């Protein structure tokens, strides 16, 4: 188990909004219980293009006891509705603050942040969710905040990684590939890229990245961030539209086949260590509640 240090950084989140997962109560829970906050977007992968990308962050928090052992709920946003929902995450996009609100698409300089409850994050990570698992491998210079509980989690990545990740990486790769090529049922929200390059280069880059990182995870049990060369240069070339569509499709196809092959050949365990994760969740929540002001 590798030792991971704490980082006493920023835990302040953007204010609430009229969105189901953006109430002020949800923000307060996420800030107070924050154990980890990291960058997970193109910046941490090394694939960002200067002046084009927003910043994607993910966090994990512990919940107050009344939300875990009781029936407490949070408002569904800051609007006048009386509807309440279970607390699972605080989700905020700063682009919502501009005219157009929720309909706006994030771009350069915008912040997209989601802070999951530790229980939800663990459920997703145990299933092998590619985006969620990234939080375990982010280098220190891309960590916004990490306390002792978050450091323990980040040092225990082997508890979460299993063969289940192969299916999740394949699913995400295929979804991005379908969006890239405009298959039936898929769509692109970046028609400007299609107009210039003939395909959505960002979806293409993400499909290839998922193949590269999925293969590394199944072989080594870890993901290197940012993506190392020469793969990083290849991903950036795809992002810039420097490769023909048939060349990109062929490369993604090879990565997809490699993932399929590794599904049976990887030395990773068939299942993650759910018993350890369950015990960890019990222990850290009890300690958090014991330390809370009465």
C-alpha cells in the first residue's frame, strides 16, 4: 500500500442553484464532510487544448448521521419547490450562472464539480466506473483537497480494482465511439467539430483514452496520470483532428479488442474487496460523527 499525503487545499464549493443536486443544504453537507477533491477532466489526462477546455473536478464527502441512519433529505435545488431528495451528491456547473442557465454548455474557464457521498462513490467505484476510479490515481499537483480519510482511500486503490472494470471501460469506450461516428441513437453536442473534421474529435479522443487507460488498469492495477507518451501525443493528435476517421476507428478497434482479450487474461481479482470497503465506510462515518459538534 503506497503512502499518500494529505493536502490542505480549497474545500469551498460554488453556491447552490436551482438544480436537483445543487441545494445549499447539499453544498453544506459536501463542504463539511469533504475528504477528497481532485481534477478529473482533460487537464489531469494531459489532453486539454489551450483555451478550449473547462475544468472538471470530483470530490467525495462523508454524510451526517441523520442522512445515513435516518430519513433526512435535502431540497431538490434552491427553487420554490418543496420536493426533497436523498443526498447523493452536490453537483454544480459555473456556466449555469450565465444567461441561459442550465441549457448552457461548459467551455473554457468554466468549472464543473461533483462531490459524491462516500457511499455512492464507493458503489460506483466497486462497479469499475472509469471516471470514478480516476480519483484514486490523481497526482498530488492535481489534488485540490485531501484529508487523512481521503489519503487512506487513495492509498487503497487495490481494494476497488477488479475484472469488473473491463466491462465498464468497454461500455464507456463503445458509447464514446458511437457518439463519434453518429451511430443510431447517439448524438454529438459539438457539431462545430464534425463540420471541420468530419467527426467529433473529442469523443474520438475519449474513446481512445478509455482504451489506453483500461488496458493499463487491467495489466497493472493502476492508471498513470497524465497519460504517458507516446500515447499522449497520439491522443492529442486525435483531439486536434489530425487523423483521418478510418485511422481513428481502426486504432479504437484495436484497443477495444485488447480490452476484450484482457477481460479473461488479467491477473486482477474477479471481484473487488467489498468487505474492506464496507468496513471502511462504517469506520470513517462513525469517527466523523463522533467528532461532529453536538
